[in-house]
C-alpha cells in the first residue's frame, strides 16, 4: 500500500492578519493573562494573611514601576476579556453577525477596554493623592 502525500495546513505566515483574527487572538491571550494573574492575586492574599512583613514585601514589589505596569496590564486584560466576553454573549444570542456590526463591536471592545482601564487607574491614583 502506497503512502499518499497529504496537503499540509497553511501556517499563520500565509494569512494576512485580519481585524477579527487579531481580536480573537487577543481575547485568548487575555484569558491566559488573567489565569496567570490570578497567581499574583493569590500571592497578595497569602501575604496579607501571613503578616505585616510578608505583606510589605508584596506591597514593595507591586508598588515598583514594573509591578505597577503589571497591574495596569492585568486590569486591561480583565476589561478587554470582559468586553469581548459580552460581545461573544451577544453572538451566542444570535446578534451582531453582520460584517459592519461585527467590526463596530470589535472596535467598541478595544475602546471600552482602554477607557475602563484608564478610568480605573485615574480613580485609584486620584484617590491615593
């Protein structure tokens, strides 16, 4: 029996990155980021329960510039994933499949994630002053 040559699936380099493709990949990436970020939340909670010295270490790490950037990224991932999840919920209900509507809702997801992240950090930093 002869082995037949089967065609290979094209690689990602073959595809032109489409708006919807990028949004879908970003939705998956933010889901992964939220899963990994939950370890950061667990570290913070364990430190809070362990005492002042452990909590001070976490507060120092998260208060540094890299820590603050990590927290901003985590909050963006949260708001993006939330917004994209609501978009997917609308799709599950049968709404928003028209090309124009899908592009608008995708733009709305990105804008809402940026606006909500900015609003959160303005409130957090403004409340600390």
